[in-house]
């Protein structure tokens, strides 16, 4: 009994660490664009995002119920084997989160978690323990639809924003008002992120508690202490700021102007909030990236860096299988070594986390160098370097030409 309790404590601790990595991995979703346009100072932005992530975590538990009572059939699992399987799955998710953070890739923490859990369950229990219907309808399908939908919405809103402010096309700072709008929209994204991503860790902990009988299987809502713990942890991770990924989303995809940032954040918030209400455990990172790309396509004269887009999409495709492979390997150790397998996995997890962290110190990215050039509001279209003649200049030219003809 004591060993089972120790495993549950380790699962909860590792789940909260995953929640922490989720926070700093996804700070960019809300705050990359307002930092890039100068709407918010970097430190102010991450503090605001952390506060609203904390609030958002208390607003909905629908996504938590998708994980704790849907994706894995916990009634088919032994209380002895399932907590170590969850532990192995979390190792897969954390490994992928840390690696993509090191590379500055805005990959999906959500899909890393799902991949890790699915891979570990396949090895430790079998395919029958996975509800493929729930995985397809509430994980895979949203992953395909949500980024495309967010990109289309952002493209449309960007076109509208520049269309109704066309008189400012030749004025470099003519759209500064959108910076004020960005404060509201980025705050809404941070709030929406809390309603979706914090729930996933709540669901994992609740699933572990149900499996060992510490919570009724008929009650899939997370306990209050679980909600508080996950909300505080993701908020702390958010405050740490994932500056590498903020740099990629703020500068790497396209040069973001205030009207674009406003449009991208509006699209991201709307998509995430709608999905949270429906219990879809989508990737907020994919939604935010799709929105930024859509806003870049929507502004004439902007340039989308498709090489960076390609790298990000490769990361999206690899997330589920890569995290699943690591989770499966960790589960295999548990199957081979039994109770000692959890201890071995714990040591391996610490080594991986420390190794990736120490590697990141070689080329550290902070709030001071994440955005070396803060974007100006700019113009909606490319302004010619040499402006054409004014109406008065044309009249003078015609008059001079007439005098020359008479002479």
C-alpha cells in the first residue's frame, strides 16, 4: 500500500512539472504578438498572462473530463499497473516539451501529453484500453480543423481591419490604436489558455486518483485541491516566460503589425474558448500559430516565412508519435522491472530534464534578447521608397513643360 501511495505521489509531482512546462511552453500563444508590436513590455506581458491563466483554470473543467473519463478506459486497467503507465506517459510528454522548447518550436504540449499516455498505455496494457473514438473526435479532428479555422478567421479579420483603416496606409504610426486593442485580445487568449491547457493536467491527476480508488469513477470532475494546484503551477510556468518560443511566434513567422496582432489574438481566443466549452482538448499552440500565419497572409506587403512554417509543421506531425515512443520506452522499463521500473524512469526523467536545461544555457534567450527589434506599426501596404509627385508638383511640371514648348 505504501509503495502504491508513493507511486501516486510521484505521478502527481511529475504531472505538476508537466503543467509547469506547459505554462512556459505556451506563454507565446498569448503574448508573442503584443510583445512583438510593442503593445506590452515583455515582463508585464508574462505577468498578465500568468494571472489570467490562473483565473481561466477555474472557469471550466470540460477538457479535464475528456481526459479523466474518456480517452483511457480506466475500468479495464489494474490499479497496480496504471499509475506507473501514467508516469511513463508523462515522461514522454515532458521530454518532447523540453526538446521543442530548446529548439524554439511552438509544438503542442497537449499532443505531447496525449502521445505519451497513448504510447505508454499501448505497451503497458494494450490497444483495448484506449477509446479510439474519443481520441479521433476530440483530439485528432480538432488538431486538423482548429489551426485551419483559426487561420481563416485571422486572415478575414486582418483584411477587414486594414480595409476599414485604409486611409492610414501612408502613415507609419496610423494604426497605433490596435496596440490598445491587443492588450484586451491577448488577455482574452491568456484567459482562454487557462480554460483549456490547465485542465489537461487536472484530468491526468484525476485519472490517477480514480484508478487507485482515491476518487469515485462516477465522478470525473477534478477535486478542488487538484484545480488549485494545477492553476498555480501553470501560472508559475507562464510567468517564467518561454522566450525561445516567443521569439519564434513574434518574429519567426512574419513581421507582426498591431492590426495583425489584434486579428490573430481575436481568432485564437475565439477558437480556444469555443473548443473548451465543447470539451475539445485542442492544441492552443497550433491555434495561435495558425492565427499568426493567417494574419500574415491577410496583410498586403507582409511576408510569411514558409521555412519556419515548415519546421513548425514537421514538429506538429512528430509530436504524437515522438512523445508516444518515449512514453512507450518508459512503460517498457516498468513492464520489465516492475516496481523498480518507476525508480529507473524517475532517474532517467531527471537526467533528461537537467541535460536539456543545461544545454539551453549555452545560448540563453531571455526577455532582454527575445525581441531584439520591436516592430513598429508600419503601413498596410509597402510604401514606395521614393514617393510619387504630389498634385501641386504635377501642376508645376505641366506648367514648366508648357513654357518649354512655347520657348
